[in-house]
C-alpha cells in the first residue's frame, strides 16, 4: 500500500479530511446512476466522470475499489414545478411514446452504456437495476415502520421525518428550516395524505394506468426513488460503506432521505464521505432537461468533437467548481488533447524502465500529490502537459510516465502511435539532392522524373519551403 495520504472533501462535514476507509485496502463507493427514460446529457456525464476519476485515483493509490452505480428504471417522479408533477418519468415516457416502460429502460440503458464507454468511464463493478430490487426496498420500508419512522396512509407509506433527529445534517434542511421556508421546501413532494409536508414516500400505491406495479404488505404499488438507493447500497456495500457520490442537486432531498432511511433502519451512519460534483452549466445555467439546454455526447460528435476531448475539458476544472460549457472551451480542450497526442507521438516505445529516474520520480510525486488532494485534476493535467515536453526526462521514459498518469486521466493516451521514423538510404538522399537542384533550376520535368524515381523506392515526396521532404 502507498503511504501517501488521500484528502477528500465531504459535504457532510464540510471539510477536507484525510480519507480513511473502513476496511483498507477495500473501498466501497455508491454512485447514483441515471434514470433511463431519456438520453443522458453531458451534464450527467460530468457526474459519472467525477466518480470515475475518484475510483481511478483510489486505484492509483492501490486501494481495492468496489463501485456500485445503479440504474433507476422505476420510481423517479417528475418534481418541483414541473407541470406533469408527480408522474413516474418512465411511465410518462411510455405513455407518450406508446412503448412499454421495460422497452424504454432497455433502450436508454444501452445508449447510456455506449456514452460512458466512449468517455472511457470504467464500467461499475455492479450495476443494479431498481426494478430487480423491490424485495429489498419492501423489506427496508417494513423495518422503518417497525422502528416507528414510517406510517401507512391509504396504501402509501411515508417516512416520518420529524422522528429522525439527525435529519438535515447533510443539506442543512432540518425539519425546522423546512417548516419555516428553507430553500429545500420547493423540492418537497406534494401529497394530501401526508402527516407533514416534509415527509416523503417510501412506497406509493399503484393504479391501473401504471405498467410497473408490485405486491407489498400495503397493497399493490411501487417504491419511492430515495428508498431504491438505500436498499441497493445496503445490499451490495453493507450498512456502512466508504463513499457516496452524485451531483450537487442530489444532496437534497435524495441523499438527505437516503441517510434517514439507511440510518433509520440500521441505526448506523451509512456513509463516511459524501462527494458531490458541481454542475456543468450551459448558457450560464445548469444543464438540465427542465431548462431545455441539454447537449448529448452525440451532438458533440456531430460537431467534430471527440468524447475524450469532453473528458479533457472536465479535467480542466475542479469537480467542486461550476464549469460553463462554451464552444471556445470545448474547442480549446480538443486542441489541447490533439497537442498532447502530438507530443506523445514523438516519443518512442521502449522497454518498461526498471526504475524511474530522479526527475521522473519528482514529476510523479507532484502528480500523485495533486490527485490525492481532493482530485485536483487541473493541476494534474498541467503537470501532464509539462511532462510531455520536458527534456529533463528521456523520451522513452517520458512515454511510460504519461501512460502511468493516464491510468487516472483516462485519455486513452496508449492508443497514440509513435511517429514512424523515415529511414532514408544514401541513394534516396542523393535523389533528393538532385531534385532540389532541378527545382532551383526550374527544371520541372527533371523534378517530376526524380519524384517518380523516389516513389519507386517507396517514398512519398512533399514539397516544403525547406525543399524536398520524404514521408
Ligand atoms: P439523473 O438521471 O437526473 O438522476 O442524473 C444523474 C446524475 O447526473 C446525478 O448525479 C445528477 O446530480 C447529475 N447531474 C444532472 N445534471 C447535471 C449537470 N448539469 N451537471 C453535473 N451533474 C449533473
Ligand atoms: Zn441515488
């Protein structure tokens, strides 16, 4: 194991602390995955990339990571001031398109998996689907009723928030704040049969218009969105695990409610570090479907931008800072990536060095320190760019160093072929000399004849201001 400390900022403590896993070298991470009712947009991909970088950084530090990223295929309702308020996102799409909810989930799951692969986001070790874990959700809901933290009302089950004392620790939206109009109020579910506004649904009764209904002790219905993640995280990572990730918009209510559910049923604090990424903005507001300013990865490709160039762009901003997507910023990222590749193409492939040189060690330490410092990728990427060009490290070793960094960056730098060196024979050199002389004398016929002769020797001829060049 490495002895370098890793520092992570946690939304729960609001401080950056040394990361200490519960059972080193194992690290369990749960990342809220996509709701598969529409194409994911590049804002969603910022969230998945952040978790990917976190996982890669921990693996670089020799931790043995188990990453769970779920697929939400039921229970996520339209929220807030959405005019369709309260309808299941998948059911809504099914009704609109005439396809089954199952078909929709399958279709968008496939597109999502294609997008994450194109961005070199490593596949999660476990990708549980919510609809495959209804039993676990019903069980946890039952436990919460037994523990006096939930109540049944007309086939619905609600969490009794006022009975969970630590409520609000993550988001600051305590019951008192919510009742006096705290900023999370707008995100509270609207329902007439709740005891209090801040209570949220664990189980909802179904009806004949729905395609997805399950049996439960409270009648036929379907789970709430929040209980899904509590149930799946507990199932695969246990009652207590190391890191939970997601976009900043999930802090409230989704993650606050997850704590209430998981801790309410097990009695233990479920998550040691909460890591949230800031938004990708577009046109200076959060990229989101409700604003209508979404861009898909396929839209970038249509504009000649590679998915990996978008990954590069994400590396240039710290994950806890907003990033505004503009034509200029994405073009600059594509150019910077091209330049980095061109630098690497100059470096020969050599045998893996037995040990790093002193200069390589120094650069590696700086890179390592940056990534361990709460994923300071902007610093890490600038170290990488400098390392690609420095003459203080021998060219062959430089290539190995860059590929070592790419275990974390994930820019697929290993696919960059070295530029083949053109080996020119004395005979060809003599023809080049003669051809340059012919061109100086404006003897084009002779110049063309010599071009053909060079071609017969296997060289393409390029005319440059410096004279004949062979490729
Ligand atoms: P959803 O499918 O809506 O649950 O979103 C999947 C993930 O994307 C969640 O972690 C969200 O917080 C995150 N997310 C959504 N919009 C953005 C955005 N504009 N920038 C960064 N992350 C986002
Ligand atoms: Zn979740």
